[in-house]
């Protein structure tokens, strides 16, 4: 039991210091080795660090870095060309300024579904959201909730075909693709959108005596719209991502002769575990080329845009890699077998409930949706795969539930995206976190547990 206590203390320290702003790249290896020291395996510290922690971290980076890199570059190209703003402004004009919150949510949703990272979407859409809320005299403290609902909930994890890493990772464990369980994903996504909007509108209508305010920090400058590209040209690269991804996932890659992958040289890897990654790499590369060719004249310094995008991919990649290394290390300890058994036994005959619990807990502890997802599936993926097949649960359901579960408890106050978003908006946890938590934590968690329960009825 002392080993389990060491793991729990390590996890609590990780959560506390991450909340205090300490880099996960520093925290993860230190606290992983802390767990090793006090879990009864002190003589193995250096061996576990180099052969377990680093292999886990580098293994994740090796697999997903091209997606992080190309996605960050794509987001930067869309931002610097004015395409992201053009798309958001068009949606605002269609929906109408009197529906400001919905307009911002839909703007973020379209950008995120097209593969632009949550961080880039926040930077691109925040100036528009602030200007719109100021014009409508809606309290600024509700801006972060609208940005989060549109970018870090249903389009990040639920909708089939979403080009976010959270929808790609489960495919490596279940042999599925990003279009897995489309009905489940669409229903879950709609539930989050509808109830999220009901909450935001309720909060806005309940605070009609409160104005936007005039003592905020990080207020955006005036937005120039004369030089923005047309909506058609702005959205074309996103269409390229979605269409290219679909064609390669569903049509082209399955036709290739990939039998060579199941040899020792290529790690005896089943082709279906790589389809999603390959498709996303090709789709993002195609989209990057498209946006450069269309908007080449709009880049004052294309090399700087590409470099900034590439550098912007480093921190999220290595943060998540370190979290994965931490998770792999914890999973290698003898005491983890007790924790693993406890998680599985929460619902021993129902892999869906067990999976949702495990991913939510680990995403909450690490403050990372992708980190918690990878740690949970890395430690328990094979177990859930076998449990699902024994129980007659479609692996596509397991994929979709895993993805949706990652976007729940990850939104605790120490989440990096939450902290970054509040910094961008010039607001504090005290001002805005209540509404962020409702739309990105409470509603998604209730939704995914409800969905797992309903699906359980169908297989009985």
C-alpha cells in the first residue's frame, strides 16, 4: 500500500505544482522519479528514467510530432493571412450580433474542426469576441466560456472526423479511424453544444445589470477588416484538410499494399493503427501548401510565419510527451497493478464505464486531455480492447468514448489551456472559471457517462 500512496502523492504534487505554473517538462520526470524512489524501487531510478520515462516520452513525440508541427504551422498561416478572422467575421455576420455568444462558439468550432489548435483559435478569435461583447455590453467575464465551448469541447473530442489529436490517438489502440461511431459522436457533441449554450445564455441573461466594463487588461486593438481575404478563400484550406483526410482515410490508404508494416523492420505494426496518423499528416501538409499558395502575397515574412508556427508546436508536444513519460513510468511500477485493478473493477463487466472513469481521472490529474488519454490507453488500452471484444462492445464505441472522456476532467483549474486562455483574455480564475468549468467540465462529463450508460443498454 505504501507504493500506492507514493503514486497518489506524486500525482497530487504534479497537479498542485502545475496549477502553480511550474512547467510539466520539469515536473514530470522529477515526480516520476519521486514515485519510483518511494514506491520501493529506489535502486532502479536511473534505469527507469532512461529506459522507461524517456522511451515513453520520445515514443509519443516520434508518433505524433508531425501532427503537432503541421497543425501549429497551419494555424499560424491561417492567423497571419487573416483567414481565421475572415471566417469568424463571416459567421458573426450570418448569425447576427444579437447572438454574440453563439457566433463566437460557431466560429471557434469551425476553426477547431478544421485542425487548428485550441491555442491558435483562442488568439485568433479573442479580439473579435471581446469587440462583439463590448458592443453588445455583455460582461467580458463570459468571453472565455464561449471560446472554450467552441474550441475545446465537442469539436475537439466528439464530432466524427475532427482533426484534433484527441480524436487520432484512440485509433492507435483500437485500430479505428477518426470517423469512428459517428452517431454517438454527433449526439454527444450536440448535447454539449446545446446545454453549453443554454448555460452561457442563462448566465448572460441573469446578469443584465452588469456591463462589459472599462478597466480590463489585454484589451484588443481595433480590428482592420479591409485587407482580410474573402470567406471562400479563407475557408478553402480547412475544406482541403477535411476532404483530403476523408479520402485518404476511407479510400486511398486502405488500397495501398501495407503488408510490409507487419515485419520486424517496421515493428510488426498493423496498418489500421497508422491510417489515422498518415491521413492527418497528408491532409495538414496539403492544407499548408494550399494556404501558402492562395495567400502568398499576404505574408510579409513567410519564413518567420513558418518558423513561429514550428516553434509554437514545441511546447505542447514536449509538455504532452513528458506527461506520457510520467504515465508510462507510473504504469511500470508494481504498485500500479493495484490501481489498475481498482479502475477496471469499477465496472468489471463494462469496459465503457471503466474507460471513461480512467481517462477522466488521469486527464484531470495531469491537466491535459491528450496526456491523460495517452497515459490511460497506454496502460489499459490492451485490457479495454480485450474486455470490449469479450463483452461485444464495438471498438468504434470505445474510440469515441475515449476521445470524449479526455475532454472532461482535464479542464480543472491547472489545465494549461485554461490558464493560457485566461491570460489572453486578461481575466482571472475568480472572474471566469465557474463558467469555463460548467461548459467544458461538468456538461461533458455528465454527457460521456450518460452516453456510456445508454450504450450499455444497447449491448445487453
